[in-house]
């Protein structure tokens, strides 16, 4: 169900992206999470990241730009791509707004 995705869906998508790019999980320094801020999505997405990246998930940077620009539905991926490209240019990790440990 779209509001309660399984772990395997996002894990499969991340594995496919790594394979498409010819990268190993350890080659990734930063992951821009989907990060809707819902308990269901965030738990599922975190489990998928851990499944794909293993122990490396604990040492890579992960944030969600969606917390700063909202979901924007169909435009969300374009906004997130722009934020990530700008972050690469500026050598920064975008914040997750309102996140508290």
C-alpha cells in the first residue's frame, strides 16, 4: 500500500540505483532520504537503508531536504535533485529541518 510501503520496495530501488551506477554501497557518502516525516515511512525507509547499506548506513550522511521544501508531489524529485546538486557544488550536507535526536 502506498501509505505503508514494504521494506523490500525501497530496498530494491536503492539496489537497482547502485547497480545502474556501477557503485558499491560503501561508495555512497550521502543519501537524500524520501523522509516524509511519517512514522510508517520513516521506519520503513530506515530499515531499507540498513538492509542495502549494512553497517555503512551508520557512517554515511543521511538527511531529507523534503523537510525544508515540503512534498510538492510531482515536483518533489526535481526540487530534491536541485538541492543535492547544489549541496555537491558547495560541499555541504543539506539539513533535515526540525530534526531532534
